[in-house]
């Protein structure tokens, strides 16, 4: 399930930039606002306020709205569920990324939202899943050959093709995962 939310910081920043630009082009008399294109607005008639309001409404609709910013990773519950996911991926000839994590692991908690953003970036090309190693049978953890967390693996055609063990800085791990995905997609 994905959630689409407008980013108010970006909207505020764009409006704030427009207002500072408007102030930069303010003439010395205080009554005429001149723009670089030569048009002017009379401040005494509230035209400036109307223009800012219109710009604010326009900024609320930006391109790419249909693409989610974050795509929640589906949890894998047990070995049977894992087998079903691998079979679906084989049928679609689509690779999958599995994040092996633990609820007590601080690096895992830190990495999860970053991986969800990455999942949104590669939304149509592959699927992202997560496994909490404390909530699944140990047979599944052994099958994944996981000994450290977080471990991010790419599986294709029912086999693990590559992995990144995330024991270092978060942005480096994400870049390594991105490169790993680009090799197999």
C-alpha cells in the first residue's frame, strides 16, 4: 500500500522564493512592482495578493503526482510465503529485493524508510520485501544465509544473485543497493 502526501516543505519553499523575488524587483516608490519581463503590478489594488494566491494554487498541482514517494515493503511471514513470492517473481521474470532486518536493530530501523523510498523509485521494475528475523522461523533465516543485519539481498529466478550487508553509513548502503539493482534490472 502506498501513501501519497503533498510535501508542504517544497510548496512553502517555492512560495517563499517567489515572495523574495517579488521583493527584489520592488521599485523605490513602493507602489509599482516591476518584473524582469517589463510588466508591473499596482500594490494599491491588491493585485500582488491575488497573484501570489493564484501562484500558490498552481503550485499545489505538480507533475508526477501519481508516483508515490514511499512504497511500503511487504513483510514475509514464513517459508511457504517466501516460496510463493519466489514463484511469482519467476513467472513475471522480475527480481525481488529482500531486506532482512530485526526490530531491535537501530541500523535496520534507520534503513527501512530509505529502502521504501528506493522501492518507490523502482516501483514497476521489481518488488521489495522485508523479513523480521525474530518473527519468522529460523529455517527461513538459514535459507537466506543471513548472519548480519541489515542484509539486503536481490533474488532472481529463485536464487540469491547479490547482497549488501548494511553495517556502514546509510547513504552508502542505499547507493550500493541502487547499483546492485541496476546490474540486474
